[in-house]
C-alpha cells in the first residue's frame, strides 16, 4: 500500500495538503490566501497581522463554513472583533470625548 506523498508526481503529492482561506468580513474582507492544512484539517482559529491606517494590528478570524470548488477545499473565515486588537478609529462607541 502506498501513501499519496510517495507518488512520483509532485503535483499529486501536494493535492489535498492545501486549502483556500476566504475572508468574508473585517479588514481582510474580500481577500483569499492559500494555506496548508494542519494535521489534515483547516485551521479553526487564525491570527493574521494587518496594517490598518498605518497601524499594525493583530486580527483573529474563525472558520465558519467550507465548500469544495473544483476539487479544492475553500474555508470561509469571519472576523472576530472581540479577540482582535482594537482597530484605529473604532474605540469604544459609548465613551464620550473630553473637551479641553
């Protein structure tokens, strides 16, 4: 019995090891990236670094759903505002401005 990774064709060895992450909202909305499966599974929680208004922020995304497109796994990720850094310009909406 042979393992798929023992195949003589490199393209076949890579099939099934990658997936496409689709960011459906938040600062990365509308972008995608190719990622490697971890222990054969897509990541359920993912941390991304981002640049928002010239400020570096840590962004958390959570897997929502997955689907197959032409034999390639696509996973949709939703922005986790509570786990992420506060984005510039999005401070506490209930806080009042202090006048000097």
